[in-house]
């Protein structure tokens, strides 16, 4: 597993667990014709470095919206999001994209890999936007794919890989730029139980190595690998404990 720059910083010091993500009174309203949908309703939340947070809640409660807004993929209707202390509310599209490329990795339920593009190139892509040269890109992508057990699949495209393998490629892509936070939206939702177990193991291991993870899931046994739990109901946080 890769050493990451964010956990590395704390190596020889007492763990300070600095705040890495802060949501301040965040709401998200969707307007569809005459209908107004309040998908997030005045959410405030602090996530510290090294935390592993699960987000549960019924369908339509705002979980995906929460991840998209918290990862600055989407903008809130009101409120602020701070990543590593940087207030993103004044950022334009380009500044947001730049910060996202540097600090955010996203894993989707449906993998979202580029079709007809090899595993290696899919993983190397975020490094193109980060301005890293081709040799280094390929090296980094190869290293991380090898660590996730896909060293013999570098040249395969998504259609030549199983669901579990595709999700591992997607995790490699999320990790390749060593982001501060990994967001995962139902990362095991489309996987059979064996592949789901592999993905759970990888996420757990990444968190043990210091990576901050925020994960949406419907499944209790998946949520259990996180250390903190919240639930959303009607776009509001209900601080939750996992029932055993
Ligand atoms: N782009 C959009 N335009 C309009 N309404 C939206 C949009 N995206 C989500 N919504 C609405 O916002 C609410 C929250 O949706 P969201 O996708 O965040 O829920 P979710 O908790 O992720 O649900 P699921 O468990 O089914 O994935 C829902 O009422 C949904 O219909
Ligand atoms: Mg969702």
C-alpha cells in the first residue's frame, strides 16, 4: 500500500488529527420545474485527518448529494465547505477542479472508468491534469495497480475486467494523486460478495495507513469498517451508532 503525503506529515510527531474537511451550514436545493427539493438541509460537520466515516440513510435522503457537495464536485446552494482549511466558497470552476484533483479521490458505485482505455491509462489520467510527466505517470499508476493486485492487468480495458477488478482500478485512480480524502459512494453496491469483501479490505487497510475516508453505503456490514457513523434523513444529519 502506498505511503501517503498526508499521513506522512504526522509520522514523527504526536498525532494532532487536524481538521481536513469542514461543512458549515450547507444546504443544497434542486429546482425541478415548479418543484423545490431540499436535498441537504443545513448540514454542519467536521472531519479530521485519518477518520473513516460511514454515511447511511434511506434512498433519497441526500447521501450522494452530500458526497458530491462535500467533495466540491457540486456547489452548495448555501453554506461553506473548507478543505484543508481552504474556504472553497469563493472558488471558481477552475480553482475547484484544481483543488479537487489535488485533494479528492472519488470512488463510484458504477466504477466510472473510461471504456476502451487500459487500466494503466485510467489510473494515470488524474496525473495528466496534475501536470506530471508521462514516465512518472505510468510508473505511479503501475505501482498502485500492482499494490492492489492488478499488476497482470495493466493493459486490460474495463470490458476485459470483472466488476471487482474494475472497482480496484477505480480505487487506484482515486489514490494515484495521493489525495487528502477518499469519497466512496456505495463502493460495493454493484459487486458480488467476494469482490465486495476485497474492496472492504482495501478501504480498511487504506484507513489504517492514515487515509481519510468518507463512504456512503446501504449495507451494515460495509459501514462497520468505518470508525464513525452518521445517517441522513431528509437531508439532515442524524448522528448514528451502528446497531449490532
Ligand atoms: N440532479 C438532481 N436534480 C433534481 N433533484 C435531484 C438531483 N439529484 C438528486 N435529487 C433529489 O435529491 C434528493 C436526494 O438525492 P440523493 O441522490 O442525494 O439521495 P441518496 O440518499 O443518494 O439516494 P440513493 O440511496 O437512492 O442513492 C432526492 O429527492 C433526489 O430525487
Ligand atoms: Mg445515492
